[in-house]
């Protein structure tokens, strides 16, 4: 078993669910100190460092947190060239597959005494979006970057990722006893009208998903309900359609006492298939015997925030199967491929 696989197994055994990343951050700090690498760490636990030579730097990033595992501690199973999750546990390959490959890349970089410039960002809190909220992006000098954080086959290149925003609408009526409904205003009628005009729907033509995820209201079966809360989200690959949907919600509620609250905005991005970076990346994959495939994803990653800050970041497939479940697994071959692709990026960009 090579050092990268041993490192991956060590990392996934360090349970670090989002919000409780300290154990793996402590491990990484010791790992960096052992190699005498100078680094910055912010209050959230994001670790940043770089090696600067006479070339433009390239950013590599991975997140150190995972989703929560139902039974806590993770015990990976190595079986027939696959590493799998234990019963009723996640594996944590999202994103520790990428993390192990990135640390292996750093070791390779130091051993080879590379003359290329690279920067490394290890984030804490990607799973709930809290990682880069207060990060000082001015630290990053790179104009180009790569992450392996798409639950997709190795060779997958994400061309687009959505704009996302959460919404909460609080509708108000007037309560009364159900024996005298004429004295009240049943707020559910407002909710029904809203759902008719804004049904949960996939708008394929516009690359937009409008979802209703929570409805809560009423006090009892013998009371005319006076309050109703509807929560949902908007995801769109097209910026104009995204903001049109937001405006339509605002217009629907204008001149009413109902309250609309937005939260959790995440910017989207789009890369052209014929972009010079994508073309160069395809050639690297072909040399390594990896078939390129393209996706427009409705899932977000740190690539969204980084692209929004002016760094062209490409998100690539990490080879993980059934992420966030007790059937999660990754092949040893794919773990090694993440490192090999990263190494070729350093050598050829």
C-alpha cells in the first residue's frame, strides 16, 4: 500500500464532521510543521500556504470537513481495490480523497524541488457553506485553480454550477375559533394561492429549480390559522433567470403584510467548453488515459466562491461513489489518479 493510500486511511479515521473539524486541523498543523511549511490559519480553521517561484501560481484546494456519520467514528474497509464505508457510517472520501491527494502533491513538490509556483487552500466548513464567509481572499495570488469536489467519475469537468438562494415567507392572517370562521382570516388560503403561482418545479429550459422544502402553520384543528411559514430555495445555472425569479417573489408579496426573507446566497459560474484552460486540461487527461466528460451541475462547492472572487477555478470529478451514505466508496486507482492529474497540472500549466 503506497503512502497516499495510507494517508487517506489515516485522514478518514479522523472524524471531522462540519462544525467539529479541530481533530483533522490539528493533524494538518503537525503535518505542515514537520515539513517546516509556513502557513496561515484563520479563526474558522481555513489553512493557506504557498510556494512561490518565477511562474504564475496555481491554486489547489480541498475541504477538510465531512458530513456527519450516523455512528460517529469511521472505520474504512479495504476490499478488492476499493475503500468502503463501514456499516451505518460514511467514508468521508468527500473531500478527504482530494485532501490526501493534495498533501501527496505537496510532498512530491518538495521532493522534486519544483520550480513552479503553487498555492494551497484547505477549507473548514464547506459542507454548510461557512468556510469562506470571512476568508481574506486577498491572500490568494493565483488567477487559476483546481478542486476535485464533484461526486462524479474521474475525468469529469464541471462547466457550470448554480446560483443559489434560500427564501422564507411568513404569511399572516387572523385567528378565530373554528365555530366562527367569519371572524378570522384563514392564512392557508394565501398559502394555497402562493403554491399555485409558485409550484415546486424544474424549469429545464431555463436551467432553474424552484423548490419548496418546508411548510409550517396552524395552532389546532379548531382554530382558524393566522400564521404560515413556507421555506424553499432557488437554484439556477442562468444568472438572469435566477434574479427574475427573486424579483417575481418580491412582486407577489408587494403591498401585503407578509414577510419575505432571503438567506444563504451562493454565486454561480460558467466555463466555456472551448476555453483554453479546459482544452489544455483535456489533453492532460487524454495523456493519462482518462476520458473527459462534461457536466453542468446543480451542486455547489468552494469553486463557486473562488470563481466569484475572480479566480478561474475548475471543479473536477473525484471518483467518489454514493457520497454521504454508508455505501460510500472510492477505488484505490481513482485516489491515485487525483494525485497524478494534479501533478500533471503543475507540470504543464
